[in-house]
């Protein structure tokens, strides 16, 4: 199974000192930085765009950046995030008119593509696309807001996705986003996840080293 990755979400960071806050998280052991990109259209909130990603790269952040696009349509903004320094770009199949084309656009832009599935979304798309992606993100909350509680029915979906990945024989990361804490990360990892988006569980604490170490330690016990 893949090494466990902790991916703090900047949605919970201090934007008045974002570069410093993200650097602290990476220094504390974060494996990847997660961007929750919302457009006030596909989801009921508005966050940030490619300029924030570019600014962190200019600040000196070299860790992988994982951009989760909660926008519709998605194709227009993908090249901008790629140019800004994104590593992974994931999107919701229902936000694209042509999923295969969007995946190809991400790959052609120099990034690793992934698909995102909401709590009530069908996984049927994976039957046709799993050989073309590098990440699958299972939302364990409904997208649009930070700080929500983990939806327990997500465990079944995580297990289903892990089974599909294992059957594919491909090296695909299984990421989970929403309500992840030290109290539940072990069970989420046991269901098959290997990448964990954590917002307030990292940026909402005073000690990032302790927070990330505790999260990783619990995940690795699965």
C-alpha cells in the first residue's frame, strides 16, 4: 500500500501570512499542500485562484500542490493552475462536459489528473477512466465549506474505490477530504485511504509538528 500522506488544506490557514503558514506545515512534515478551489457556482462559496498557487511557489514552497477544483466548467482554469505550479489537479466528473478530454488537458498541461466523488456520487465513471488518472479523491463531506463532520457512509465508498484501484494494478493515490481528525484517521486508513486532507486538524493547532505526527501515527496503525 502507498505511503501515508498528510495534505493540509490552506482553506484553514492564516491568509494574512500564508507563505509562512504553509512553510511551517511543510517543515513540520506535511507531504503535500491541498487547495480547495471554489467558484460560488458549483459550490456555495468562493475561495482563491491560480495567483495564490503562483505566490506560494514564488515564496519558495516546493512541496507538491494538490488542486481540487470545485468549479464548473473546469477546462478554462486548468492551464492557469498548471502554469502556477500545481502538481495534481482533480475535478468532479459532473462539472465537465467531456471527462476524458478534461483528464487529457490536465496531463497535457504537465500535471497529474484525478477525479473527485461527492458523498452521493456514483463511481461508474471509474470503470472507464481509472487507467488514465493518478488520484481519486473521495469527499467525506459535501463540498463547499470547511469544518464539517465526516459522513460515515463514506467508509463504504472508500472501500469500493480501494478495491477498484487494487484491481487496476495501477499506482493511484486514494485521497479523502472532510472531517478528518486523529480520532477517525486510523479507521479511514483501514478502509483504504492513503492520502488525507486535513484543514483545522493541522492549521487550527498551535503545534503543526505534533498535529501532523499524531495524524500520521494514527494512520500508520491501520
